[in-house]
C-alpha cells in the first residue's frame, strides 16, 4: 500500500499543474469578438464576455458556492460593456483556451433576458432557460476510464463549441451563460468543478418568446445531484444536472455507432433520456431533425454498472510514458480506490487506506 501511496503522490503532483479554462473569443453574425473576461474592459477592447478579473488562475466554482452569486458568471463577475449581435435561429461559436484532456464533463448553455440594457442588469435576478445540454456520448470500454463527454468533443474541435440560439427567442438583450462542468474529481463530495462564462448578446429576428420565466442560477444545482456527485470512471447512465431544457425545443438524442441524431418530442425531458448503450448525450438546438457524425467508437455491451472490485482489473504501466499517460494512470488508480472504499471483499485496513487517499487525490487533481 505504501508503494501505491508514493505512486499516487508523484502522479498527483504531475496532474496538479494542468491548466483550467476560460473563453477567448466569440463568433456571432460572422464577426469575431474578444471574450477573455480577465482582460480589463475599455474602449479599445470591446469585450463581449462578462468581466472576471479575479479569475487569475482560470479556476472553477465548486459545489460549496452553488447558492452564491459566483456560480452565475464566475468569480465576482460584472456585465460586459458591449454585446455580440446574433439573429434568433443562428449560431454562436465560443472559443476556449486550451482545455485539459482530463477534465471530462457536460457542456450546458443557458439564456436569460436582461429586460433592458445588460450593462446594468442585476445578475442575481437573471432568470435562465437551458437552451442546450450535452453530456456523455459513450462509456469507455476500458475499466476505470472515463467515457467520452461533451468536453472531449469541444477539445477535439479545437476547444470550440457552437450553440444555436432558438428561433423562437424575441429580439432584445440577453445573457448567454455557457458552462463546462469538470467531473474528473466528482466522485468525491464537492469535487465537481464548474466553469461558467457569460456573454452579452443582442438578439434580432422575428421570434416572440421573451423568456419571461426561468431559473435563477443560484438554484441550478445541489452538491448531491446525481450529475454533480458521480464517479465517471466506470460505465454509467449520466444525468445532466440543472433545470429542464427550454420546452419549445425538447428533443431526445441518441448515439448509435458514432452517429449523433436527434428526434423531436413534446413531452420528453432529455436530461434523463438513456441511449441504447447506456449514456445520455442530451443536445438541444433548432436543428432537431439533423444528424451529426462523430468518429465511431466501440460501445459497452450493457447500460448497467459493470465495474467489479479493483483487484479484477490490474493497472498496466505503458512502455512509453507521457504526461498524459501518467495522468490517465492516476485517474485509473483513483477510480479503483473509490471502488475499494465500498468493496466488501477488501479488508478493513485496505478500505481505510483507500478512504484516506481518495480526498487527497481529488485535491491534487484540481
């Protein structure tokens, strides 16, 4: 067990240097806008993202802060001074800086009407509607490895995400709340990492829904929600957290043999739809009849949790060691430790050591 502790500490130090993420640019209506909210806003830098100068470490908001204002648009965020212009029914592309490969999780987009100029809006009164939510595309076929989440798709696409503004939205000033939730440490209480980023939009078009109702961001999540407190290192049915999707656009999305397709539904809550392979990729936009192809990936045979005791899946060290390889190994070890804490076949001493190590690993992986 001492050897395992030494290995975990070494790997944990390597993992702890991984960067987090922040928006860099936004593309709307064919125009590229600066969107790094850490940069001071002035007349020469018309940044459309909310100001977050305190986010010097490109850090996250944890479950302990879910009822506090920081969960709305990040640390002590204040409104942007300009808005990106987009027509309802068109898309907005959000470009992040480098996103860590280990930070797997859903991508969620919300929209709230400012009911006036967004530059002076009270963020604590914004009522958000979830206009898109994408979770788990597929479980991994490798024991104690995370499946493929929306964040992985974002990273594979050059750290970009594109969301469509529903065509039903009335013209006006809105806040787009774009969020990635990192679940790499979510097996531990308060281990989830939320990365909310807000962008001011001036929406044009002929839509009629001004989003008079919605949910305050401080009411989105609870620390023990099944999509927040969850181990992603075995086959799971992932439930995307937060309020229901914007009702005019509800759709069920199923992935089969690497192809993502959506089917319209007026009564289906996509946040709890389970695909045939046991995963929940919930995507909502106005292109509900389209299909998008992704690289094919082998699917698990069952939607049930097929994980066994850690002793059933020994870890093999790769012949060629890379930083990412070490990080993957760390994640595998953490997954096994989490299983060991509740294993009936393990002795009390082994379970106690596992319980001591899991929180420590969650801290060094931040």
